[in-house]
C-alpha cells in the first residue's frame, strides 16, 4: 500500500495520480479534511494519523511545506521514524534543506528504512497532468526501486546523486527560476515605461535567445495578464526556498550575488503585502 502525507496544492494532484495509475491502494493523510473528502471518491482512503498510515504502508510519499513539517512527520511524536517497518521506503517530495535530507537518510537507514529526497519542479498544472520533473537523491538501488512509481507523477525522473543531491539540485533550479523571473519583471517594467507593447516584447523574446520556461509560464501566464492568485506557489514559499539555498551556498562557500538580488526582490514583494500571492507578483515592486 502507498501512503501520501500532505495534500496541498501539489500533493493532492500527485496523490490522485498515484491512486489512478499505480494499481495500488493509496492511503492519504492531511491536517485539512477538504482534500481527503475530494480524494475519497477517487479511491484514496483517509488515514486517522501519521502513525496509522506508517503501520499500513510500505512506501510513503511526503509533500509538505518545509523543514518544520518534514521534521515533525519524520521524527516527531507518532512519526514515521517510530512506526515505519524495516525495508519500507519514504520519498520526500517536499523542498527542504540538503542538511535535513542527509540527516533523515542516515537516521532512517539505522532503522532499516530507505529514505529518498525527491523534490519536484514545474507547475501545479504539471502536477495535475503528471508531468513533473522529479530530482532524486539517494542510492542507486533505492532510485531503481522508486523510479517506476515516480513515473506516475512525473515525466522526467532524474537520479541527481547520493542523499541530499535531490534537494541541492531543486534549490539550484529554483534559484535560476527566481532570477529569471526578476529579469522578466525588469524587462516588463522597462518595456511599459518605454511605451512598448509588453505582449509583443514577450512574444518576441520567446522567438529568440531570451526564451525560457519562466517566460512562457510565469511571464506570459501571470505577469502579462497581471494575475497572481493565492494557492499557487506564493512569495512566502519562494522566500523559504531561497533561505534554504543561501544556507546551502554558505556551507559550500559560494558567493551568489544574483541569488541575493532575487531574495531582496522577494522580500520587497512580501513587505508590500503580497506574501500569499503567486510569486511573479514581485514585478509590482520592481
């Protein structure tokens, strides 16, 4: 049986795809009742607690907001650390720190439990379609065991290296994305102040060397129409990821001025009252 803990914006559609495509029974858990109610009609059984889920499942997926939640679920009272059986697997799809991923791998290994950090990239739409990019950190053996199951939620499944390598790669991915969005915000601001058609500028960039995933998704689908909904990837989550990234960079003795600039842009957006809005809203404070 597959367990899934954390049924938020990304977790709910990933859980739904596992239930529909894996051929296995799926047990879900979340602190909110609404996603469990929605998934009930699609074959996902609700677990009463993390403990009850851990005792019944041989593979458990996590999709949680960040370090505090992952720590609590993995190593707090009634946690996976206490109740997962030896030989079982934990797959953390959340974005956390490299240090936490390595620590959990070591602690679970001591109990005979396999742990993989496997954060995901791309959009909520990709989560719904099952076309995410999954970046896996762990042993080759664990990767081979998990890859067929991960293929139910993603189309690009990459073994990035040993424990923590998935988180490291995801943080680098987000660093590049956030800097791209800052560049797009500056381009949009300059185009409008110069009296150009912002739509035409972005369409032209997409035909040349400035083309990017960020341009086609964050730029054209959010920044041009000026739409920054809540319950999408918000400024506060982007700030969290950049804090993790800069912590990792400090440990690696890497001075990242562009990353710090992106962090400052996100902080300005938060101060302006946009903490809960989709993070390309940072264009409003450029």
